[in-house]
C-alpha cells in the first residue's frame, strides 16, 4: 500500500511539473520562445494569397513573432467572429465592420490602439485616408471621434464599370468619365445594348444587372433621399423620393427589360454574364481588380447615373483590423496591425496584388495616374473616396437589424408584385421599431 501511494504521489508530482512547464511555454508562445499571434481574416482567393505573403514578410522582419492565420470564407466570417466572441476564443487580431465599433468597445472586445498608433514614429496618420481612420474612432458616446479601436484595412469605393469593347462594337459613344448619365440617358444606352444575338427570341446580352443590396444606395442617394434622418434616429424610407428611386430600380427589370429576370438570372447570373462579356454595366470594387484582369474584354470605370439631385452617389466600404482586448501580446499585435495598414512595404505588396487601393495618400495619386494597368480610370475610385462616396446606413447605428430588414422583404417590389410606394409605407414602421430598439441598446451599453 505504501509503495502504491508513493508511486501515485510521484506520478502526480510529475504531472504537475509537466503542466507548469507547459504553462511557461504557452506564455512565451511556444517551445522556441516565439510569441504566437492569431490573425482571423477573410477575402477572395487572390486577397488571401496577398495577405499571406504580407504576413510572411512581417514574420521575416520580426523573428520573435509568429502569426497563425485563420482564413474564413466571406459569407461565414461574421457568424464565426460572433461565435468566437461569445465563446471567449477571440483571435489576437481580426477584421471587423466599422458599424460594430461602438458595440465592441462597450463590450470590451476591442483593445484601444491609440497609444500604439499615435505615439508610433513609423505611423503617419496624416498620410492615411482620414475618412478611413475616423471610421474606427469612438469616444464612448460618438463614433468618428476619440480613441482608435482599429485601423482601416482598406477603403472600398464601389464604382460602376462598363464593357468598353461592347460599346465600341455597337458604335455607342463611350461614357464621359467626368459626367454621370441621367437616369433617362442610362436607360437609353442600356436599351441599345440589350439584344437577342442568337435569334432564339430572348435577349442574351443585357444592359445591366444590379444586386439590390449593394446598388440601390446609389439610386436613392442620387435622388436626394436616404434611409435615416440627420440624427440617425428616424427611418426615412417613406420619403417619396426614396420610393421613386426604388421603383426606378425595379423598373429596370420589369418595365425597361434591360436586366435579366429572375428566371434568366437562374440560368446565368449577372456576375457570370458580365465575366463573359454579355453585359454593358456592372459594379466594380477594388477587390475585383485582380479577377477582372483576365476579362475577355476591355473595361473601365464611370460614375453611377444621377437622379434628381444631378449628382452621382455611391458607398465606400471598409474593414477594420482590430486587436482583442484580451490578447497576451498587445504590443506585438498592434505592431502587426500597423504593418498591414500603414507600412509602405506591406501596402505596396497589397496594391501590386490588385486587391485594394492604397491606404497611403502619397501612394494613391501615383497609382491612380498609372493608366497602363486596368482599369485605366482608377481615378474614379479616388474621386469616390475624396468626393461623393458615403458610408452604408447600417454603420451609423448600434446594430444594422433595422437596415437588413429592408432587403429581407424587398423581393416583391423587384418582382413587380407591389409598388415601391406600397412597400416603403408598410416597411417603415417595422424598421423604425428595430431602430428604436438599437438606440435603446446603445444607451444601456453606455451605462
């Protein structure tokens, strides 16, 4: 019995010793002494490769730091990030939407990056798009000001592309890159290119094919309407100018027949038609440049058509790169964030990979002036950032449930089953109820 107890005691001591040693190894990031960071991000194939290459370069320049990459498909990213937050398993560094800044700060998800950025001689905030930096500021009451809780991975100005080859084949004058079409002019040009080329009685080349979630904003804003009032507390979709823009959007399919019907899109969706050269107009983001490099036709950029305001409008997307408030290595994590977003070396790699516009102002002008790379009119991306681009409405509020509801229920309008005026009238109270709830949640979180 004594021998058995001694053996058990000995084994317990060995186990405790092993655990202590393992714990020490974990604190230092592994047996090699490296500090290991986890970085969760998303993106298309080309973007993933570009960021993997940049992170590898970072590791080479910082031999004491190793970065474990967690790559997630774009459509799964938000769900997996929420699960990581809920499960208390958040990676050290991760992408997040600017609309989540307030909630994440109030919930102690994000680390304050201000001391690691503003006191860093290697980071020049004056050389980064102010619009992008301000998206990730929060002072506890108002977003857009105060401390930094993220750095902009990029800015994603959502431009309109056109098939230059198709225009030339049809003998249609090329669009003026400095003057947007009116809505009437836009319809006329689309009707000119929408054709049945194989004689089966159905169009196989279309003018355009917009996704309502990402293109309606341009039509609403250019018509002088919006989703919210100036105080961001009232849903304003019942404005007649809003209904007019939504109806025009639906009429492109149902009245003017310049965009594929639901049935036609099921056979070949609008993205595939654009990629094959069977569509005249299609939205283009900077993230598309690497893929569109291989298009079987020449394409370029122009402003979105202008409604009653006479001015083009579109949105600017962005993703922030933030650090977990619970990271073991705040200095090293912040160093990676700064490298990805503010270093010329990393930014040059990402720009050369054609997955984004430069974050750095002194690189942006030279990049835009280079017409030898596609698209030639890259200046349109810069004009959107500097002049007429806006943030998506859902980014202004504590959550975007009210905004998402608009698109969840909008299909009957697009199918021509109800009018836009009927839809906005019935939808506004539902959306307002969710917005009121978001406002109340924000007040409680601040307390």
